[in-house]
C-alpha cells in the first residue's frame, strides 16, 4: 500500500452532516479533506428534499391554473410542459451545487471527487472520478455515507428498471400511467405531483392503510383527498410479480382481499424505503461495526466502535431527515469543542409536503395508546382556521395531545395549508416546556394559521379533579 497522505480531518460524504463538519473544521484551521463520489452537498440539494419540493411547487402551480375559476380567474386550457418543470428544477440544483463548491473553496477544505474504500483503520483508498488512486489517512474520521432507495426482492421488479425518486424528479416527459409501490412520504408526495401534472396514478401499499405510523383519522383524510384528486389507492396489497419495462409497459401482479389481481401501467415508481450505504466500503477493515440492520453502530454521542471515528445522518440510523442529519453534526461538533450533547430524547418534527401538508411533533394518539399514556385531546377541522378560509384551502384537521395531570404538551399534528409553520410554534413551546395555556392565551396575528392554535387549545378538556388523599 502506498504511503498515505495525512489530514487532520477526513470526511467521507458531503451530505448535510459531512459538509457542515468539513466547512467548520477547515475554517477552524484543521487540514481537512472530504471525499464525495457523486452528489456535491449530498442528496438534499441534488435529488431529494429541495428538488422534490421544487417539482411539487410546479404541480401546485398546475393545480392553481386548473382551479383558477374558483378564485375568479379564467384561463384557457392548461397543459404540462415536463421539460419546463425539469429545467426549473435543474436550474435550482445547479445554483445550489455552485454555492456548495464556493463554500468548500472559501473554507480551504479539499474536495476530493471519487469513491472511498477503507484499507486500514482511519485510512481510505480513493478511486478518483477523473482517474487515478489516492490513499488518505485522517487523525479524525467522520462518516456521512447516506442511504439509497430499496428495490424489494420481487420477481421481475429489478428487471423492469423502475424509477426511484431520483429518476422521477428527472422526468422530461409526462407518463401516461404510473404505478407507485409504497405509500410513505416519498410515494405520497410524488404520486400527487404526477397526478397534478396529468398522469394517471395507481398507488399500491401493503399495509392496511397509508402512513401506518400516523393516526387513523389523519391517514383517512389523506386517503380521501387523494381519491378526490383521482389517485387510485390499493391497500393491503402484496406485490407478487412485475412484468415489462418501466417507461414502456408494465404489469404488476398483486394479492389483496379480493384475491390475485393485476394492473397495467406505463411507468413504475418504487418508494418502499431506504437502506444505508454501508456495504462494500471496507468498514470491517476500519474496525467500524454495523448493527443487525446494516447501520453503523454508534452511541448517543454518535461515536463508532473505533476511536476518533464518528458516523452521522442516515448511515448512523438517525431518522432519515435532513434536519436530523444537521442536528447530528451539531451534536458531534459541539462535543469536539468540550460540550456533552447527545442524541437522546431529541424532539424531532416530521413534515410531509403533500397538499395539504402533514406536520407532526411529539406523540400522536396511536403512540400514546401504545405506551399506555393517558392524554387529553383537542381536535378541530382546518376549515375553522380563518387563514385557511381566506386561501380557499380548508382541507385537513388539527390535533393536540395534553397530559392529563399537567398542562404539558405531549404531541401535535396538523394536516392543512401551512401546517409546518403552525407546528413550529408548538414545537418551540414544547422545547421550552411551556404549558399549552401559554399558546392558548397568546395573541397571534390575524389572519395566520398560528391563530388557529387559540381556538384548538381553547377546546382542551379540563384536567380531572384530583381525588383527596
């Protein structure tokens, strides 16, 4: 093995955790290198969070154009220019990547384009994208390996060359009929966008309902909204075989309560989950252990089983959200500077950017019941929020769970327009351990969605009277 180049800090992967670690360590004067095989800045600015919201917004513009008469606006026939949708997304991605490149240069970090594989503890061999090999060793190593979409082991599925979210966001044509496997966040967001562009969409989910981790009333409201937009949702359906090739013609055979059935389409999109990028990169040679699911084994400080090696983001088993990966970086970086932060008991918000949005923080009813935790519930339709009325988007509902023995907020869920912004107010109160009455009695600007909290929280049932000792 050739003699390794030496760096104080070596980062593998330039995703959300990795890029911030790279920038901060380089700015602090450490000789820092980051190895990235493909996506500068990781999946979020290139193929996931930001591109998907860009495309979803184009779909919303299409929806507005088709519903203009409801707002007193009359237009001619509306069609979708998928090349235009793609170009809008492409420009945003290219601008974002350039911002990242400029930041790497400004901080003095070395960006190495290539694929890294461990050949010894804290030492990697990098096969450069432009040809050649470099061997690099870091005093401290930070792993931000990310994850990728899973293609289930279904006969004929891999051979059909299905789309994942990556290919779906690069469509330059409008599919005639997309069959989507998986009714989680990605499947639901992209199904609705494709339908609004004009494609026929059939969504197949093996569970008894969409979003099995959410409450029944939330899942049912989304189901009904999708049905109203003309999206066919097949539940409790197990895919047995796939024939054909996505982009041309596909036939999906599945079983549900009605027995064996088939559905024909032109395109196939798989959104059935993700798996970490931890295989085939020599982690065993680095002394970095994996757990039973293939994620890097870390403690609550995100330290791996090898000293001076940390893992962050998806590959460490953290909830697969960019905002969690950023928090992973903050935990590790703070500890490097003398703090004692951990990932324990983090209050992590969830947002799904369908239309309307679903936003949740803390427990929902399903989780509270599973834990045997008593709660007080307040619930109201989004139509009672005057901001939603002014926008003409009243679909959805609000729910909040309050402790029975105190006024502590246990959890909040909002399905509605600007739901993510309303959730942020509740999350802030929860972080400050404020009683719900603070939000109930607050003066919120009229008309905003946050104002709806006044009315929702006014409906919280009173605490049960304490029995005398």
